[in-house]
């Protein structure tokens, strides 16, 4: 895969990209609730993605990704973070990651441009799956919090 060098570049510069992400989050007026989260939490979430991008992009990691992101969705619900803000924060991570690669000026040859395009495609699909699982976890937590949800769940188990 041509994009493997770019994935390594992202992982190697994850702290720099995270700083860019945190700056965007702080300045985005649509993230009223997310910006109230501890900076260490925001930094950790971005680092989990960026430092381990190659791991997450591996096709065999789908179940791990599902568990991880559904847990995050549940957490964001418990923290009273609106779902649209949780999703937007993920978009900012993706956008800054791609923008960082573009800023490196590596796309000099046709092969370089193809590698960047391949990376964008793979990262786009990864973030689509990530957001799907965050939403699933968030919605599950929301359903469980509804009045009578526990009683209804208990009835279904018997």
C-alpha cells in the first residue's frame, strides 16, 4: 500500500497534529460542550487515533474498533455531550490529519498524489465506521436511560 509511509508520518507526528486538533476544538463555536471536557481527555482521544492509525486501519480490527467507539459513545452520553458535537470532534481530527499530510508538500509525483488519495480514502472509510459505532454506543446509552428501560430490558430477558 502506497499510503503506508503517510500513515507512519501521521503516527510519528501525532502530538503535532493533536495540538492542531485541540486548537480547532477550542476555537469552534459549535463545540460548546466538548470544549468543557478536560484537555487531557481530548488529547488522549485524539492520540488514540493518530498514534495507532495503522493499527486501526487494519481490516481485522473491526470488532475492537466497534467496542472502543461504542464505549466512547456511551461515555459522551454520560457526560451530556450532544451527539452532534461528539461527531464533529471526530471530523476535526480527520480533517486536521489530512491537512497535516497536505501541508508536508509530499505530493510531487503522480505516485505521491495517488498515495495521498489512497490515504484519504482509507481514512474516510475508517472515520465513517468509527462514527457509526460512536452513534450506536450513544444511542444505546440513551435508550437505557429512558424511564422504564431497565424494566423493559428485564422483561425481554425472561
